[in-house]
């Protein structure tokens, strides 16, 4: 295990505070951000304090000021109006707080140059004691393994392997919810807003070394640190997959960026070039980002574009063969040797062993799956195995629900384990949505990426296959 950098050693403790104070949590019982409850729901085991000069905050340990908290405070979440922020930062400095996430907005993104000047004043104050700032205009940190959260309803899945850094609070949250719906967790979600101090450069460099993060995602609207960001992106992308969504690609989007985070968006062509040169993967939206993340987590990079397609339906197999071919993949004929072997397990009326492999009713002959998939994985002219599932068949008379379907899925996943090549599952969203989602979650838990259609699967595969740094 290599020695961690000084930068990692400085940033990592911020994700493991022993105590947290929330300044600005309501004393009136009105609905607010709920930062204290969010940390409790996430299982934070350290001390939690409410800071409010107007009185007791629910049943939390409450003090009028930070100075009156009897013990040390490692991290502060600040949720006050902009005109009160300087005083809170001054209190943090006096208390020797390690880090502060500023939910407070109304600075660069609202007042332009004057707001930027106010941010600079806050940074000068913080630097007196080494206080590190996140924000303003941000949600802060979500880290389930250490009990950090910024909303009361954030998923509590532990041991996630994806992390995201985001200039937007909303984009820091949405992928976490979407991934949890599929049964995938996030290691960290970092909303950094206007990045008066810590920002994309710092967190990219940190996540590149973070042992809990296997895939890094980034939503960015603009930067004031172009060269440093390029260097950080290259470092991160050389260590693990880096997936980037760039906000403000159009003229209209660029205008929205200025009022959102006050960042300079830059041209889309420039960002495309940066991603190409650094080895980052530029994606269009959150769904595409999670599709590529699934592949990166659960599958090694295919050696090529030659596919073996296994389907329960002849029509679906034909249609998906066309679609994958149109997306730049090959579906070669199975070799004579492979076809001869497949005949042992797929030799019924209505089946086909040419590629796609149309298994028809043989799909439900569970005892033959381990040998069949083992043999497919050994085929010299295949790089990727694609398995097509369909709820129309899994819920039919051939495959009744409940324990039988559950057993079938276990046999299927055990058989997939025999395949030495990358394997992906296409599972269209057609009927019985809840049952299908349960099956998708099971397959993802077993380590197999599942896609609802060919277009999304092909796009994700193309991102992975086409990705390699290209020097300018």
C-alpha cells in the first residue's frame, strides 16, 4: 500500500468529524433544512450541537453561540442569512473548527463582483486558523460510512463505491437517489457550490487516492482554476474512471450558470478537448453517468466489440442484434466448434445457435446454464456476452413468481460467474415494474450491470471502449 499524499491526509479528516454543530437550525419548530436530523438518520455517532441564540432547538443539545459549546467542534454546517455569515466564520475561527460547509447563499452567484469580494473577505478570516470552507451556496458532505448527510431522506446504503463532486446541490443528490433505487450506494457526495476555498481541484485530487471510491463522477459548471483543474482531472482519470457532466454547454445554459454558481462556463468544445486529453469521460446526463459507472464498477473493459447475444426471445435477439450493429458492434457467427457444443444444451424446436443464441424454452432448463455460459465465455471470437431478459417470460407460466423465480435468478447469476469475459444484461422495462426492479437489484448486488434498453447499454459500452487520453 503506497503512502498517501499530504493533500489526502489534510482532506480525509474532514469526512470523519468527531463532532458537528449546525448554526441556524430553527428554534421555532418550522420546517428547515434539517441538517441535525439528517446526520442522525445517517447514523452519525459523534456529538451533535444546535447553535441558536433564540432558544432550544427541539431535543438537541443547544447553545446560543459556538463559543459556549463545552467541547471541541470539528465541523460546522452554516444555515444563516448572508449578512450573518462573517460573524459565524469568526466564531468558527475562535473555536478552532476544522471545516465549515456554508449552505448560506447570496454571494457571487447573486451579487456578482460584490458577492465575490464578500467571499474573499470570508476566506481571509478562515485562513487565520486553517479553517477549511466548503461553499458558500452548497449542501456540503454526504458520506454514509461516517454518518454525514445534508438531507433527512438521503439513502443509508453503506460501502458504496461511487463518489460525486458537484457544483450543484441538486446534482449532488439526484444520482445518489437514482443509484439507491437500483441498489447501488455512493461512498461520498460533495456539493461545493461557489468554491471560495475547497473545490473541484481539491476534491478530485482527494478522491483519486480515496480507497472507498472506485468511480469518480463530477458535475461542473465552470472554473476559475483552468490549469489546476486539468492537472487534477488527469491525475484522477489515471487512477480510476472519471465521468464528467458539464453544465452550461449552450448559450442559454451558460446564462443559467452565472446565476446558479457565479462560475465562468467556458465553451463546450474546450471542455470536450479537456476531457479527451485527460482521459475523463464526458457524459450528457445523470442516467448516462450511472450507466457508465455501472460498467466501470462491475465489468472489466472489453477487449473489443464482438458480442455474443443470449436471448429468451428470437424476435428480441434479432432486433437487438440490429441495434448493437448500428451502434458500432459486431455480432459474429458462432464458430462450428461452439455450435457443436451448444447443441448439447440448446437443441429444441424454436431455438437457434448461430448468434444471437435464441434459447426459447431451453432458457428455463436451469441445470444446463453453468456449462453453457462457461463455454460461451471461452469463445475466441467474442469479447462481450449480452444476456437479454424479459419480464413477459419471467412472469409467465414457464416461470412462476416467488421462490421458483428467485431460485432461477440465483442459478442464472451463478452461471454468469463462470463467464471470464465482460457480461451485461438487457432487461427492458415493460411490465410488472416492481418485480423487475427487485430482479435488477439482485443482479446488481451480484455484480452484473443491467440496462433497460440497447441504446443505453451501447452508449455506455462505447464510452468505455473509446476512452483513452489523447494529448493535445
